[in-house]
C-alpha cells in the first residue's frame, strides 16, 4: 500500500491529534494488561468477537498517555478496517516504516495490533520485533487457537494471554450505572439488582448490546459475523449450512450433555465433521464444553460433554426457547463465571459429575489433585422432588470425592442446611444466583 493511504488509516485509529472514544472502563482487564506491559513479553488479548477487546486496548492507551507516554510513541492498527483491501506478509513492515517516518517516536514504541490474525505470518514479525527490542507489542484476536496456539509456537515463554469475556454481572450493573460497593449496597438495592438480573439473563453481556436499544438484531449480527469472519473465511468452508445448523443446535441446547457421534444423523454429516466444526466454534469463542469428571483420562474423553454459550443473550437470540430454559439459562451463567476463573487459575479445572445411575452434579471444581467444590444449579428449589433429587446427587458426589464444600445456586433462596445421612453430617449452602454472581466477582478482586 502507498504510505499516504496507510497514514490516513493510522490517523483514524490513534490518539496522535485527537481523543478517541474509550467506552466504559473494564477496570480488571485494564489493570491486568498494564501489569503485563511492565514485563518484557508480548501481550495477547483473546476473546469472542465484540466482547470489548478493542475498547480495552484504547483504555490501556489512554492510561499510558495519562501516565506520561508521548502520544507519538503509541501505534494502534485495526486490521478489520475495510480500507485494508489485501493482507500480505510485508504489510506489517510497510506500516512500521510509515509510522517511523511520519511520527518519529522518541523511545521504543507501544504497538497495539488489533485482530492481527488477518495478516499472514504475523507471528514471525511479532517475534522478530520482540527479540530485537524494537517495540512493546500487544496483539488481539477472536481465535484462541490462532493467538494462544500460534504465539506459543514461536514465542515460548515470551507472551502472556489476557482472556476477555462479555460483561460479568458486576460489570453489567456498572454499565447500567448501578454501583454496588459492599454487602449493605446489595441489601439496599436488591430490587434493582434482581430487575437487572432478568435483563442480563435475557440479553447477556456483550457491551454494545447492553447499551443498545436493538439488542436482538445486534445479537443476530454477532452470530453471523462469528461464523462468517472467524470460521468460514479463515477455514475456507464450503459446508456453511452444516456449521450454522450445528451452532444453532448448541445454542438451543445449552447446559445439555452431547456426544459428537449422536449428532451425525440429525445433521446428516460425519462424526469427524461434527468434531471439527465444534472445535472451530470453540476456538472462535462462541461456545465451550465441560467434560465429565473421571480419574481416568480416556473415560473423560469418551464421555458426553456439556455445552455452554459464551453469552446467554446469544443463546436466547439464536436458540429455540422452552419453558425449561430458566434453569438451563441460570446454569449457563454459572458456567461462564467458572470458565473465567479457570482461565485465570492454571491449577483450576472445571468438570461435571455423573455416576452410573445418572445422578448428576452440574459443576465440580478441582484444584491440583483435590476436588475443591461441588455446585448444583437448581432454579426452583421450592419444588420438593426437585430439591430432593439435586441434594441426593450432591451428597453422593460429596462422599465419593471427599468434598465437603457443597453449594446449591437458586433463584432466590439463601440458607444453610445440615443434612444427616447414615450417621454422616453434611452442610449444604443455598445461595441466590445474583448474590453468587456478585460474591464470585468480589472474591476474584480480593
């Protein structure tokens, strides 16, 4: 590309001569990214499309400027700008040379390369710049495999990953201008919190969706963009209808257990295609799977997996709604929060538990060799048979796995019960979903 064309694009995405919209601050991500920048490694920001990665980059840039970094010493490039009509390996060199010529940075600059995976062989260019100490580099992308996997290949031990999710419930309340500072705030604002939880459960936490009036249409657009830009375009797929059918199936069946083999007939394709397309959907961040717990690795891999959407709003917009969705929806929200914790803690592993009698516990949290917590999600705990079934499975898993930290997440029940079974005593804690979501985030910040 001509330097004049490149400069015109770059000026639109940088703070050199103007202020840019940085959106509502995502404080936890901002602080973590700034910590990463103090190390001598590449920072990669990974997450599903439209989760807010670009705005987090802008927030980091704004903070660097406020801390004293010269505006000209920071370069941001958005590789989704439609004016980049072609991507080729030399493009990064051309951008770099144009930046040096016209901006003349005084020190080693910061490079923010947004959706970098669009450029062929980008990871080798990043490695060279990092090894030569020519810049501090932050890259972002919508494919976990593309960024984390390919960076790991060329930058072993020289990069840090920041996984960005749609808004947590705490962030959602902040975006709605409802601030919760402590437990007294929770009590005083309980009615407002529960009202916002209903909206959060319906439309999810994509930042733009939260702030928009036309939420359903935005979610439908996101669904199509993820499939088109992050999967079909990258993998040059011809079976796009099969991919869409599989994505719709998963989003309709959130919180259900599935096997790839069981889907081949209904989708009229092979098990290999189902497995391949499922991995694409997971890499793009649309869905994730939770495996059944077993002490045998082979048994874990062969067992059915539970599928969850990265955002409940996306599942509600695309999937078919059933009356049973309240419980499934709540379970998906819990799964997302636990998945976030798993990405932050390398010692944590997330599973579900099921015994040969088909008694099931929704979530098993393992740390190292120890099962740390067992969690059931039971929306309507007032129904006696439902409560009895859920508690029975929880107690059986507790005895088998020697785990006494037992939790039932409910619609609106906060209590603790002591249950005696064959001269053994178990304590079960019951907690409202909204309280657990806020408590979970507080624990993460502390």
